[in-house]
């Protein structure tokens, strides 16, 4: 059937409903592509109320140490993020961030977005007795101005076996 025929017999000239539907379907993507991007998209500052794809990864160090790295791309200006460090198992731990948080309460840190990527790292030092194991977990959550998605939790686990003073087992992720 010819798209230009519209009558009931197919012989009357004009534009068919099928031709109109095809034209409309092809014009929507063209209109979307031609629409201007918001200014913040080009600035790299992150969309207000946008989404950041978190990456929180633990890694083993030597002896009683490990690290937990936190990466938050395009953290919108003024957004607030909380990073909480928790411990499970035996013994204890100390944490030293390589960044200055907006605020800190114990092992909970708050950072404020600056319209750029945030990359921070915690140096973790375990205090374990013999035959003890402990895990430190970092969890990133949004307080306001952004949604956090992706790998928002990372950990380091250390174990000290027998009478050894060495920390001889580690897992991280």
C-alpha cells in the first residue's frame, strides 16, 4: 500500500495516517538531540540533585594496616555526603583520612560537594590480639542534594593467628 493514499479504496490521493505516524516517530529523536544541554552538564559540576556513582574499595596493606578509598564523581556543589566507618569482630582500629571533612563525629565523616570529583582515602590500622579478626567497613550515604548509586560499601578484614605478632591474613573489597 502506498503511504500517500488515504481513501477507503486506496486510490484517493493524500497523506496516510501511517505516513504521519512514521514522520512523528522520526521527529522525536531529532528534537531531543537538538535540545540544548543544561549549563551544569558542560561545567562538570554535577546536576543539582543528580546522581553520583560511588566507588568504595578496601585494600590490604602490610602488617596491621589497610586502606579504604572513596571516589564520588561529579559531586554537586553544596551536596552533603556521609561516610561511616564501622568495626565488627574483635580488637579495634584507628582511621586517618587524607582529606579534611566538613564535620566529623567519631568515625562518621561528612563532606560537602564542590562541583568536582571527590577522592578520599582512609588509612586503617588494626589493633588485634592473637587469634583475633576484625573488619572495618566504610559506607557512603547521601544526606542531601545528590543520590548515591554504585559500590557504596568497601571493607578491609585483618586476622592475627596463633602466637604470631604478625597480621598474616587479609581480605578486602
